[in-house]
């Protein structure tokens, strides 16, 4: 699917890549509705993951248990919404009754325990063709409703066997009610659900109450979900060396010019630009980008800016785009007040993912 990009093509304004690196700040993507539907699959980083590629921490038996439970859940999803030919029942007279018992799973755990890996593995293991199962973040799902309308979204997803929702947002009551209503309609049609979520504002830990928060917020849907706790430490840094220290502005710029497909932006300018692009388009903002190079990285000035940066970090991580930066280390992006507030899980996830991407970017700098 195509995406319309309004862009000068390079940091210097010239149309050819040979003139210099690209610039995220020069891009204003427009994403057509058909692309939103077509891209409801696991992102590139999780395209090849499977249950047998998940590496449980031997010290955390809940991780091994999660693989067993989810494998059984996937195996039990065969047959729904399919005729003998495997096609959708577009013209059935009444919604298919949902099976008794839990029709969904909620993966409850802190950042870096592999929830997205397991959610994508569930999608891959479910015995249905890709057109009959969907995978997306909460932001992507709400944007789909905005693009198609509520009823059309129900019709589009109602023939699916499985809908996976990563990073279910519990901090916007309006969006939570909207998506809960959507999921209720889908459950009535027999669609199985799987989700991960972020803790509500004001909830400061990664404790077991996260599952209670999730089930309370989705209210009438709670009976359809089985909470599945996944304990453990952040796997992205388990046994790995510390992230490289930030490089100089000159090193970052040199690497950007030497790396085909790299972008080069001033960090404060990029933060300003993110405010002009809807977060649902941040994935399209990075289309064709081989590496993101940032100069003058510093602490983000406010919470709205910080939350936009979290979304960008997620999309870069999903797409395995290395991030090379000068300025302050990524663990100093967010203030102590932010890290002790209601969005702490998001900020720590962003730090974790950006640190992993910084490690990936280190080879771009000539030694």
C-alpha cells in the first residue's frame, strides 16, 4: 500500500538521496484507510517470532507457563468464522455465538518481559489465513475506527478469528469506552481477543493490580479475558553490555551522510515536528528510513511531548531502525517527576527500546 509523503527528500532540501541524509522533519505522511487495514499484522521486528523462539528466563516459571497456555489458546481457535473453503461468512443472518468460557487472554507484566513477542507468536500460531486475524496497537485500532467509522470497523474485523491489541491504553476514558464497545461487538460475533496494556495514570508499579485495572476498565468484557501474569526482568538488556555513550554532533552527522537511507534531524526540531503529525502516522513517518540520526538530544520539556516520543520509539523499535544520537543519554530523556508518575511504564519502555536501538546503531560510527 502506498503512503503519500510530503517531503523535500533530504536534510538540505534537494530531491536526491545523494545530496545528503533524509529528514523526518520534512515528512508529513498521509495514510489511506486501506493501508491501515492491510498493515494490521505483526510489525517487522516480530514477523518471524514464534513460541519456540521465545527464550524464557529459567528463574521465572511464569514465562514458560505463558508459552504453554498461549499455545493451547491458539490451537483452540481453529474453525471459527470459516466455511469449508476457509472464506468469511459475510452474509450470515445472525452473529455467531461466542463459545462459553474465556474468549480472550490478557498478558500482564512489566516492560521487557516479551509480551509483544508472545502476542505476535499467538497471531502466527493461530490456524487461520492472515486475512482472518489482525494485530495492532491500541492507537492503530482507534485510528482505524476514525478512518472507517465504527460500524464499518465492526464489519471489517467481525469475520476474524483473532484480534491482538498491543499496548492497550487505559489512560484515555473516551478511547477506552470506544474500543471496549468495539470489542463487545466483535466478541458477539465470535472473535477471539488478546491484549497487553499500560497501567492507568496514578498506578506507579508493575504489580499484579495491572490485570485488575484492565478488567475493570473494559467492564462487560472482563468475563471474556483470562489474565496471564508474566514475571521477569527486561530481556532487552539481560546479560548485554551497557548502551554506548552518546556520540558527538560531528560523528552523528558523518554517519548520517555515510549511511544510505539514514535521516538526520535536530532533536528539539523533531519534537516540535511530532506535534504536527498524528501519532498513528509515526510508522509511516519512518517509511524507508535505514537509521535515525539525532543531534542535540536533551530532556523532553513536558509530558505531552514525552508521550509522543514514546510512540515514535515504539514504531522505530517495531521496524528495527537503529538510532544514533548526540547529547544526553536516553536514560536522561525523562524527568524524575515523569518517571515517578502515572506514565512511568511507558517511559521506562521507551528508554529500554531506545537503548537497544542505540546499541544497534553503534557500528554506524567509523572507529
